[in-house]
C-alpha cells in the first residue's frame, strides 16, 4: 500500500511538472518565439502537398515514355525523394539558407550543417513558423526541381551517372540559386531577408520561377543537347505508352501546386488565398488555350496537350502568385500556352534537339514567361506595393538572364565531367532493351 501511494505521488508530481513544462513552452512560443498555429498548420499541409507533386511528376513523365522505360523513368523522380532529402539535411539547407559565404555566392556550409541550430520551438527569422518546418517546406522544393530535368533525357541515361548528376546539380546549381533568391545572398533584397526577391535591382520570384523552373528547364535543354538524341528519333515513332498515367500525374501536380504556391507566403493569410486562387485560374486558362492552339494547328485538341498546357500555366504563375491578381493571372494562362506550344511543336523540331518530355519547352520557357510577366502585371496591392513598371520588368529580365547563364554553364561542366569519367549514355543494346531491364532488372507490366 505504501508502495502504491509512493507511485501515485510520483505520478502526480511528474504530471505537475510536465504541465508546468508545457505551460512554459506555450508561454515561450506565445511570448518569445511567436509561432503562429494557423500558419504552422498551413505550412505542414503545404509541405505534404509539395512532396506529393514528385510522385505526380513520376506518373506524368512515365506515361509519356515507351513501355520498356516506365519504371526507369519513375525511378528518376522517386529516387530524388530519397537522395535530395539526405543531401538537404546534411549540407543543402545550409548552402541555401546559411550565412553568406564567398561574398554571398552561397550559404556557409557550417551554419546549419546536419541541421545544427534548426529548432522546432523557435521560428525561422521573419516568419511565424518553426525553423524546422521552414527547412522541411524548402526541402520539398529541392526534391522536385532536379526531378524536372529528367524529362529531357528520358530513355537514354544510365542510372549511376544520373545519381551523381542529381547530387552535384542540386549542390552546385539549385542550392546557390536558392541562396541568392531566398537566403539573403548576393542577389537578395537590401534587407537580406528570405523574402521573395532576386537581385539588388529588386526582381520578384514568389515561389520559385527562377530557382525551380528556369534553372531546371535550362539545365534540361543543355543536358539533352550534350548527350544527343534517342536512337531512332525522330524517324521511328515513340508514342506514349499510357496517357492515363500522364493525365493522373497532371492532376496530382495541379493539386500539389496549391501548396507549392499557396504555402510560399509562409502564412495563412490573404496573400496565401490570392496565390491559391491565381494558381488555379492560370492553370485552367492555360489548359484551354493550349487546346485551342493545338486545335487550330493540328485540327484536333488532345488530352496530352491539355495536360501539358495546365502544367505550363502552373509554371507560369509560380513566380507571380503572390504579386498578381486574378484577372492578370487569367491573361498569363492564356498567353503562356501558345508560347510554350511553339517551342514544343515547332522550334524543337526545327532545331533538332531531343527534349524527350518537353522539360525545357514547358518549364524553361514557361518559367521565363512567368518571371517576365510578373513585372508586367505586378499589383500595387501585393508584393512590393509599387505596381508594374519598366524598371520592374527590367529587373525581372536581369534575374532571368542570371539564372539562364549560371544554370547552363554549371550544367555543361557537370555533364562533361561525368560523361568523361563514367559515361552517361546507355549502350545501344541497353537502350534497345530499355531502362527497366537494363538498369533495374524489372518490368513494369507483364501484359
């Protein structure tokens, strides 16, 4: 009995002190850390939505390749979820958001290495969300960005060199550009905050038009040109094996993009609501305008075209989502699809490069159009509050040029080095048998 009383008192005392500890933690968050539960909940949901986009991308790409390459193509997206996550928590986050190093060219690798000083109870500076959640949200962007590149070299790259390229590209291209845009580096705003600005001239990028889409799209173009065309392209038909997968993947991308853009304000507020709405409207308009252009050009509107168009609209609105209102977003969607269509259906054929799944035509061009139109349609009620101007358009153009040049140069060096040391292309026999068997020893379907 005495023992039982002792246990009861111990449980009471433990519960009392746990309650005090909990109260102390709540007080610290409310009084000092200022973490907002609403913003935190929205960013948790947004992080999950953005992660879901990568499996969506895997379906989107895999449905467009030949049946012998379905699993290999999906692997190139899904593997990024593992590889880039490890890179990000070890060094990638620090390179992107650490203290300025080398004059602001990248973040100090030691600032947050191995997530040192990344707290769950203190907010990321300038936000009302826990630092660890900010890190996680940004990690989801880092995961999908190199996966976008894989659409350009689909069906012809060995798995080992692919892994090395993704690791190096994320470290040397994505992370530094993320630091310039959001990490307070040499291209950040004057205050050095994480806010969505690029270049001292004040270019705007709300959710990664430059960091994600232009960087990956331009790198995709460089990569596919350097390794050459698929054997038999364009003389042999290379029809999509399962457009149902592609349409499903496009739907998942559309769904996940609400977190991609809606979460990038890092708060559950009016800007998030606006970003959410313009994301949907621009995608819808781009889907319709792609169908219209294709109908005029080919005499028929295809489901593949509609799926491609909606993705182009999502890409276009990404840099502008927090800075433009609904009617301009509608115009952006109507404008971007015809421009991307010209690159996908005409310029690619005329120039003869084999961008297998149009990563450059959609992401490189769509991101560029979106970044430039941000300067044209900037609302005085959002963003910097200055509204559209020639100076703003010029700033956007400078940001685009910086991203194009840097991504192209570094990607060229990486592809040359990896190809000389490991060899990137599949052998003729392996390309004939397909990625699934030659690289992974499995088949996607026995039917």
